[in-house]
């Protein structure tokens, strides 16, 4: 139970955040989002990262010593919720904030933390994630992108795929094979690679929906220095697990909740008077709220406790499958006013049960690590 | 909505812990089928002497909140015994006359399974049970349950049918729904844990069946349902507007979790002696009653 002091602090934080968002969400975004060009959209999103930093809302749950706010996951979730209500943009720094930062806090050196965290938090550096490869998807431990030791660092060669933000990224959190003769899970190393150098070739991937959120990245003898290696050689798998825990965790689920909530509101606004859909709509609406309550329950548990992992391990499955179902209901019952949205959303959400680790793999993880079933 | 905490208070944690240990001690990990049709392994006096039947009575700031009662009900559900603890806690919380009464109390709810004018009385089949006649009145006395017939569908609920139907306040109906949803989530959690234990031990094709992906995915889904059933009860305890719908959905999830637990048990899963059907019977009856409370909540 939080103390009265904690409760008061949360209330103060909540009202400060609400006021700040009211004053800072760009009107252009709130009112004309649909008509903005891709370039304008990126500019607003990038500027939003800087605004968050100036306002003292960047890195809420990250330690103060690294430029964070030193608060907890509770404030992180409260802020995401309020930001959604205020229709705030999503910054471009999300990979850096949600994935790189916790991975470095868990495994990086003080020097790496001091070099990278401030630039992640102030919006100067955008990150991408170099994990998946054409032949290493669900079997992530099978990555074959090679890091060959040279004087003062490594030369990276290989191909990464499904890389979000690749085109604009300054840095890549990259998982590569350092020792092909070492056993599985011991042969990988994590690097902090500079994307703005020769040998990095980015080709956008057009998805089934027609949008291009992802890219394929080819690395040809790209240099990364020893100082940009995370932890020891061979520890890459361990570092990647920290990254993936965060990718499938509460902060990510909260921002998904916000997107699904807005789809749900559209369903209710356009189909709420259909008696034949009442039961289905009501159940979906309850499930949308349950994503939110599941996160709220999890963040109140002791971080990294078995209960916390029990509660967070199901989040990715919940939101990804729910989002597919809301878009299917929308598609089946679309009107001329909503057809563009639901056609796109239906195709977009085909990906949600696959990216961030397929739902089959996530179910294996739950059964083995939460329930303790044999491999 | 922005929310400050989902955690129970000290009293909820304390009571849930004490009740769970009493149940563990009394049942000694016995299968539910070994005791549920006979004598309760725990005596009513073990509960009432400690005062747990009064834990929900609102007196001052130290009283249990509905969130606390969710924690208690969840623990109670994890080890199901045939005692009227939850009906008594809720009756005494919402009726001054019930709180004064020395002994267990229940109420009568119309359900879709019964003819109009008849109510389902959980634990109404136990001798000398009293029930609340009217939650809206401070002066109306309790009535002794006069059973028309006993309802043997769920042995763990010792239910009876009565021609008297309790009048509920909206708050009582809502809170009872949430507490039963929480109990259901405890039952679901227990059933999933039992199925996991079974899947680790049961060998087929030379391996534990829990190593097969098809079985793993059933159990992951059952785990998700049980987790969400608890979350829905917690939500209901903190958000009165959505309490009843979240409680009904919570029970749907718990029922699905037990269905999967039965599937994972294979052939033994649908036998009387394995006992999983007792959980299902209990949950289905809770859902009938919670649905019946919907007109009031």
C-alpha cells in the first residue's frame, strides 16, 4: 500500500503532467494530424522528444544520475495515459527510451551511460534495434550477423531486418555473432553501432498494409569500437533478454492501450446503436480496459518479482490479439466514413501478433518461465 | 481514469494470509473430491472465532475496503471448502441486522436457472442458516432459510431454493458480484496450478505432456485467463461504474481457465473423482447468481 506521502506525490505529479500536456501538445498535431505530410509528422514527433525533455517528462522511470526523473513505473504509466487523452504525439526516441536505456542501465558501463542516455533523453539521438535477421526470427539466438575483432573494435557484416526507425536512426542496438565456435547463447555480443557511416545500407520494407514502418539494413564491414560493446564478449543473449523484457512490458503496453482505446471509441461511436453487436462490443470494450488494468496491477507489484513477471508476461498477447479483433469487427461493419481506416487497420494489425516476438514464442516463454513447464 | 494504486491494504493482506494458511492446514493438499460432498475440513468456528466473518464491517478508517475483500475472496477461492464465509462477510458488511447475528448469513437471488419468484440461496442447505430479507432496510429482521428444495448442482455451495427473495441495494449487489468474481479468480488460479503440476508429471510418448507445445499453449492461455480474471475483479473493486460488467466477464474468464485445465488433464479430467468439475459447477453457479444480481447492480 502506498503511503499517504506517496499518494500525495502521485497526485501532484498527475496534475502537473495534465497541465503541461494541455499547454504543450502541438495544436497542429491535435487538429490536423491526418493532413500532415510525412516530413511534417517526423518533425513534430522529433520536436516532441525535445519538448518532453525541456518539460522534465523524459525518462520518468530512469535514474536521476543519468538525466532521468528518478520516478517509478507508476508515473511512467500515468503519464502515458494522460498523454493519450491529450492526443500527444509519439516521439521518435521510443527505441532509445524503452529499449536502449534499460539495457544499458542493466549491462552498460558508466561511461556508456554518460555518453548515450542524455542524448536519448533530450531527443538528439534516435535509435533503432538490430535484432531480427532474415534467417533469425523466432529463433533469435541464431543470428548470423558477424562481428570480427580488429584493432580497437569490430567489423560488422550481415543483414538485419524488421528495423523500425532505421532511416532516421543515429545509433543501432545491434546483436551480432562474435564467436561462431562458441555454443548457442554464448556466441553473441551487443553493440551500440553508429548508423551514420559508410557500409550501412538501408532499404525500406513495404508492408502488406502499404505502409513502410520497417527497413532491411545491410552492414558491410562497418566499424564499431570496443568502447561501444555492451558488457563482455559473449554476453549478448543475456543483454538481449533485458531488452526484450522491456519491449514486451508495461510501458509498451500502455502506448498500445492508447491506440486500441481510440479504435474502440471509433467502434462505439459508429456501431454503438447496433443491438446485434452489443454483446461483442461490450466484451471488446471490457478487454481494452483490462489491458490498462493489467498494466496498473503490474506496476504496483515489486519490480522483477515473480508476480511482476506473471502479470507482465501476458501483456503483449493481450493487446496484440485484441487489436486484431477490434479491427476485424470494424472491417466487417465498416461504413463509407470508416472504410479507409478499418481496411488499413485490419492489414496493419496482421503484424501485431508477429512483431516484438511472435505470439507462439511468447506463449512458450509463459509456459516455460512463468509456469515452469519442461522445454 | 488515472489511478493511484491497485494494491490491497494491510488488513486485506493480513486476512487473506491468515485464511489461506488455515485452509492449507485444514485441507492438507487433499483433492477437492475427497471432502466436498461430506464434512467441511475446516470448522465454521475456526473462521468465526478469529472474527473473519466481520472483516468487511465498516467501522472506521481501518475497515476493509472492497479491494481488501477481493484479496480475501481470491485466497478463499484458491482452496474451496463448503463454508459460507463470503456470503456472511458481505451480508454483515451491508446489513446491520446481519452484523449483529451470531452465525453465518446468506441471501436469496433470482437466477435464470430458477422459475420466477424463486431465489437461489448459497449455503441455504446448511442447518440453521439465516438470510438477509432486505438490504435496503436497517430494521428488517433476518429470516431463517426455509428451503423449498436443495440445489445439488454445485456441492461446494450447499445451495437451496427459496420462495423468499432478498431485496438488494445497488451497492450490496455490486460488491457481492465483485467478491464472487475474485473468489472465481482464485479457483481459476488453483485449477491452472493443478493442471501445470499434472502436465509436468503425466508421461506420454516418453515425455511429460507439458513439454508439448500444444499443451503449453493451452496452459499459457489458461494462465492468461486466470490473471485477467483477477485483474477484472481488482478493476471492479476500484471502479463502481464498471463493477458488475467486469465481475461477469471475470467469471467468464475463470470458467474458460477451468475448461482448459480439464482439457490438459485428458481422460482423467472429466472423471468425478478428479474433482475439476466441482470448480466448474461452483463457477457456473456464481455466474448465474452474479448475472441475477445485474438488475440491482
